[in-house]
């Protein structure tokens, strides 16, 4: 496989699961200022992450409740048991290139509180007004304060449980768009070297996806490599995604080097806007 130091967030976490090196150590408490709002613009979720361990830790914040800057998925949202579609971004992180700003430090016995505005991150309009349930996706990747992180194997996977909170939205659930931080008249990559790199990456991704699908079809789910990456996921689920990548031929999807959403923070090398499936490198 290629790029073991690249972590894809927002996909199946089992694909990059690492062994536990310590038991727990983090807890998450989710709250909201009110249980009823007129508009999704007034939705605020407050997450408090506490380090209950005896050692100071640093936590990769991307794709968790610790990050309220990038529009990544940190919550599961449902209404009447139906998932509310996520419309933010899925990012790829090169851990070898990430600096300390990619992490949140939590001293032993201390807590970090982060507030989230979620209106543009989910398609509330698709399910209408009513009572929404919010739950954190509480899987964290953790390292010691002094640890140098160059790949996913240098991090410890810590899972926590948290109670869901419910908020009723009585009126306005109109779809919100992600705010563009750096607007451009033409959102395409005009730099020759970058365009060449993106084209090569696109072709290689399709080739690797095709090879991966063929490998799984010939070896099945009993193969050790399959189990290492995909655990108990069915072969049909995995190959359907790989085949979709291998056969991708959309004429409307864009590949760009213009970071219009301002999401390219430390170590973030690419992201996908889920509402449009446009890719930014």
C-alpha cells in the first residue's frame, strides 16, 4: 500500500486502527445552551474533553470535537432515528508534515472545552424541523507530549463514550453553505507543476483502487492484509468503494489547488467537499 503516513479522516476508522497502549484516559461531555431554537443558526454544541490519566497527552484534533475550525465531521446527527447527511469536508493528513498546531495538549487531570456551530455542516433541510439528536464521534488519536509523530503507528487510538443531547429546531432549517474563506473567480489549479502532480495522483489513485479491488476479489476477507485494513467490513462494501474510485469519470467534479475553504492547516494535504465531491490538494 502507498503512503502509510497519510491519515484519511472521515472514512472508516477501522482502516487505520492502532493497538491500545493505555486504557482510556479521555472522557467527553457534550452539552448545549438550550434545548430549543428557532433556527439552525442558533445551534451551538459544547464539548468538554477531560484527560483522566496521570500523564499529559497531545491529541490529534482533526476530525474530532477538539477542532472547531475545519468543517470536518465530529458529530453524528439524527432525527427520528434517521441520519442527517453530513455536508462538510473529509481531509487527508500527512502526519510527518504536521506540526504541533495539529494537536491539542491536555494536561493530566485537566479539561479542554470547545464550542461548535454546526449549521453548515449538515443538511438539516433534508429531514425538516423537529428534535435532533447530537452525539460525538469520540475516537481520538493520542501521543505523549514529547513523542514525535511521523506515522499512524506512533499514535494510540482511544475511544470514549458520551451521552447524546437533543435540541428541537422549530422553524428555520434552510440549507447553509460552507463559508468560503478565500474566494476566487475561477476555482481551478493554474500552476503547471501542481496541475501535473494532481493529474498524476488522480491516475495513480484509480490504478491502486483497481488493483485493490482485484486483490480482494481473488483473496477474499480471510486474507491477513484484508483483516489488517478492513477488519470485519464485507468484501462487497470495500470493493464497491474501490471500484467507484477506479471507474470515476465525473465531468462536473473538480480537482483544484485553490483552498477556497481555508482548510489546509498543518499537515492537511487534501480534502473533499462532501456536498459537491470536489477535491482540493
